[in-house]
């Protein structure tokens, strides 16, 4: 660990830090027409980070008010979301911290019974960049054990809590044999992760704050965090994002939170968005795992994603 200021780093140091975790080859070739599942034109991935009380618990904040705000996510938001997904016959990915799964052992089985993916989201929504490799591996390994016990199968993917990806996270992902990550932002289509310039075989399904409800709708009375768009203004942003992905035969992935999107005036825009996307021909609604499995063979083949 150097005591030098960043402007004093030699080139070897700043170059090594930048290249620690990078985007490798794209897994959607920009110049090749693609067809997804059953000849579909574009892939839509809906995902829900079931954080509930864990964000506050992580920081040692246990006031009844904060606990109630998180409880809304599981008590009200999740049932509403599951009903919407069932009505539209859409499968989604649910990322849940192990502590939330342990608080309500019925929640993960409900996702599985409805045909949804259950994937890793840390132990207690911890901040990975504050952990050592051993701590991060221990927490995520125990979280995987919890989700496997409750869901009946080992999770294959991860979204790091708060998208906090440490210098050790990729090594932890590989140690646990995970297929994909969905926490980084180097592209708006899937790519392979590199570690110190070397291919890893790990699929990255990138996220973005533009496609996250928390960036627009979250509220904290004691800070400057305030909703600054109406839900219907936000709906237009997501429609535009989908339109661009559809035109490019690419991927539109959306990150939502039950305690945020699950409110009545907000859930209605999710329904309208699904209606809008379903009005387009050839849209494949997939889980993150399904998408990763669909493109993973290209990694072993050593080729970019191409289909005939």
C-alpha cells in the first residue's frame, strides 16, 4: 500500500489499478444480426434487489421506522410484484441478501415456485470494498449456502450489494464457481470479465443507474436524497432505453427494488412498461441466468456471440 498521492503514482501503479478488473470481448457482436430465444429480436431482463431491511442493518441503523420501511418491501411490494409477473407470464431474477432470506424463510421458495431466478446479493448488504478477501469469501459462501438450502439449487449469479465491487470480488466469484456477475457498468450489453488483462470466463451483465429505480425514486428524510422525477417521467426514460436496445437487437435490463417500485403509483409504470415492451414483436423476457447460459458457450468457443 503506497502513501503517495494519486498524482505521485508512477505509470506502472495507476495502470495496474485501472487494469485490475476490466471489460473483455463483447459477447454481442455489434455487426452480426442476432436472434435470441426462438428467434426473438431483443432480450429483456427484469431484476429485483430484495434488500428490505438489510441496507439499514448493514450500517447498524435499527430504528423501527427504518425497519418498517424495509418491511414494506417484503410485506407489500413482493406480493404485488409477483402478481404482476404472474399476470404477464414473465420470469425475473431476484437478488436477495442472506439475512433477508433468513428473516423470512418463505420468501425464496415463493420466488422459486413462481419460476423466478434467485441469486446472490451478499450476506447483509455489506460493502465489499471494506472487506478483506477472506471476509468477502466467507460472507458470500455462507450466503450461497442459505440460498441453496431455501431454493433447492446453488445460485449461479451475483449482484454485489450496492454494486460495490472490490479488488477481491472477481476472485471470490471465481472461487465460488459463479457463471455471471451483474454489478459493473463498462457497457450496455454483456461482456467477459478480465482480471489483470486475462480472460476469466465470467459473464458480466452490466447495470446502470439510468435503469435503476433507486436513482430516481429513493427518499431519505435526513439527507438530500429526494425523488426528483414523477413515475411517468421515469417511464419515458425506460421506454427510450428499451427502444434503443430493441433497435440494436441487444439487451434491456432493469434493476428494481420491492420497497421502492412496490408502491401503487410506481408499480403502475412497471405494468405499462411491460405492456409497451410486449407490444413489440420478438421480445424475449429472460432471467439473468438464462441470458448468461445462452451466451456462455461463446466463451468456451473463444468467439464473440454469433447466431445464424
